[in-house]
C-alpha cells in the first residue's frame, strides 16, 4: 500500500495502529514516574534503586534500538514489529508480579529491548509506506504527536492506576499491547524484508554501546555517594566503551551505525535536540512527582490530575504543528518548542506549591512537546535513504531514550546531592542546551520540504 497525499481509510487504520504502539511506549515510560513513590514504599527501595526501575528500561531500549532498526531493514519491518510487540506483552506482565527491585529492573530491561525493536520498525513502516511529501509529513506528525502524548498522559494514567495499586502500571500495558498486536497483524503490510545475502548484525557494536552508556549512567547516578576513585573508574570504562564502539563502527562493512548518516544536514542536531527534549522532561518529571507527593503530600490521583494538563500535546501535536511547519519550517518550530519547554519547567522552580503557576508551566510543556517532537523526528529521518529508514528511525529513538536516561540520572544525582530544586534546574538547563544546539536549524532553514535533499554517503 502506498498512501497518496489524501490518506485512504486503510492508510488511516495503519497509522492508528502504529500510533497506538508508540503511544503505549510513551505511556509505559512516563507513568512509571508517578508510581515510583508507591513502589519505594511497598518494596523498600532506595532512591538509586528507584531510578534504576526507570533507567533499566531506557538502557535496554537505547542500547538495542540501533540493532532493532537494522533488523527492521534486513529482516522485515512487519516481522520485527509483531514479534517484539509480543515479547513486550510477556515481560510487561512479568514486571507486574515482581517482588524485589532487581526483578523489576530485569523485567523493565527486557521490555525496553522489545520496544527497541518495535519503535524503529513502526517509524520505518510509516516512512516507507506513505508517499514522500504532505502525506508522509502528516503521518509522521500524527505518529510523533501520539508519542509525545504518551509521555505526557502517562503521568495521568500512572496516577489513576497507582491509586488501585502500582502493579497495574505493568498489567495495563499488557491489555492495550495485546489489542494493538491483534490489529497490527491485520493491517501492517508485508514488506518482503528478506535478509540480504551476507548481511550481518553488529552484535559487538551493540554490546559496546550498551556497556558504555550503562557505565556512563552508573557514574552519574552514584557519583554523590561513592568514592571519587570509583566514579573515575566507571567513567573511564564508559569512555573506553564508547570510543571502542566508534572504532568498531568505522571498520565494519555492516555497522550498527553508519557514521556517514550523521553528516546528513540536520541529522546530528536533530538527535541532540531529541536528547535534550526528553532528557529535560524526565528530569522534570522525576523531581516534580517527588515534590508533589512527598513534600506537598498529594495523592497519586491528585498528582495525575494536575499533570493531565501536560497531556494536551496529544491533541495539539497533530493540529498545531502541521500548519506551523508548512508556514515556517521544521527548524523554527522545534527550536520554539524547546525554548517553551524551558519556560514551562521554570513554572515549577519556585517549589512553593502555587497551583496556578504549576498549571501554567504544564500547559507550556504540553505545547512545547507538540511543537518539538514531530519536527525533530522529521528532520532526523526525512533525508535518509529508504534502505536506511530503520537505521534513521532507530537513531532518533535511541537519542530520545538515552536523552531520557541521562536526564533522569543527572536529576537523580542532583536531588541526592542537593535537593528537588536542583532537579528542576537540571531540566531547565537541558532544555536551554537543546535550544542552543538546534538554533542553526532555524537560522539556515534546515527543514526543507521532503525530498529536497538525500542522505550523504
């Protein structure tokens, strides 16, 4: 099926299924934040252990997402999407019956690995199915809006489910994912993704990347509570792992990450912007939820109702972003979104419990995600060759997820070493850094209409 500029009923059905899957993944990540205090009370988890419940998912996701993207390109997008969505269902359910912190972390890690395959497969199905131009732009913006809405609404859903019991934040995704899996089997087109002769997966690169990033997160999280020598050791291990990853990628004929794709105009900045956007949000969410529930004494339902304001981006993204992109381009829209995110986080910075100020901040954050998430995805994928759409989608997804892991880790370290205010400052700083790194996209019109330029080799 190739969608024309005016989407057919079947094209909309496919888009609904794929958007549902990415919405679920956003919800699954975000709603954990609201449930964290209840998990800590029930299982007697430390702050560090609590952070790993979230970051283990992100590390599994980010560490394997490039492999997932290449698997979609080589083995077939439909096959990877369906099989790994099934794995997601199984291990999300196992997380719900965990009785120890390490069990939660292990289940979340495998669930993250499964999502690392479904996310780039879903995005590459869109970018190879819908016609380049208005149809693809519309599909990607709707898809990205669903992802952003999942991040925001996850806080609301998490609050409501935690009011029943925190285990429902694991069980509920099983139900939704099962429905999506059944629908996907019916509407996702077969892509004949037979493996190319001689093509191999870069398992060594995947291992080095995962080890390097895991050590980096470990260094940041535990720096306030371990001797300096330990931090230096783990930090050196992180650098060594990432340097070795880059060295391996330069020599392999079938690399996990073809480094040339980063030279495509706008791709590197879009990925850095993606890291800043989600990293700042995860730092904000971690700090804000602890402030509302542990300092103000709000219930999970009260917290969820306030944070529901942030879920407006699910509506705003497909309605507000497309006309703005057509008028001024992706670059200007995404930079404005990152700037507005910083303003929204500042609404919480006084930490004085002023509801009107916090509500205004959350409204700004919802508009920010509506403006930034979709255009970042378009800039990061639109110019990639069709044979590398899985890789381009995987790279963007990795940036979103690792940005979240880094933001959460830095915020955790800031809260442990200082206070909750420091965690909010981290969120503001990351958003401002995102504006700085993506500003050239606005100045130089990096977001040309689809098809104007092709990926550089």
